């Protein structure tokens, strides 16, 4: 079984209207929960709650699995993952370009 860790997702924004913050924070919170559940991530909502400031929306939650078997971790994708796999980059057609050296 994978290890459980607390989850915090934070979104930096432009200045949001103070009166709209509670509704925006709740919508962000609900969207994150729905998205994670659709992807099969088990959530313990316990003391989870939406958090907000005029420049940030955030969502905290109880423990979630650190990694699900059979899923690639974000660090294995994108430029860092390509470099770790010995690749320089992928072009638009998806072809592999090895580093020249």
C-alpha cells in the first residue's frame, strides 16, 4: 500500500473581489474533489476545507496516497522526465530527439 500524505493545492490569481471569495473558494474546492475522485484518488475529507485570500484559492485535505500504481508521476513527464530518460525533447510530431554529444 502506498504511503499517505496531506494534500494542499494552491492557485495563485489576480486580485479577486473579497465578496466573491467564499463562492469562488468553494467552487475551486468542489472542482478539485470531483476531479480527484473521477481519477480514482481516495480522499478523506475529514477537516478538508476551502481556503482563500484575494490572490489565492487553495484546498487542503486529509491524507491521500502519494502514488498510485500504474500511473506516471508528473515528474516523469515533461522536460524533466525526458531528461531523466536520456532525451532532449520531443518535437511537435512526437519524435524523439537524442541529445547531440
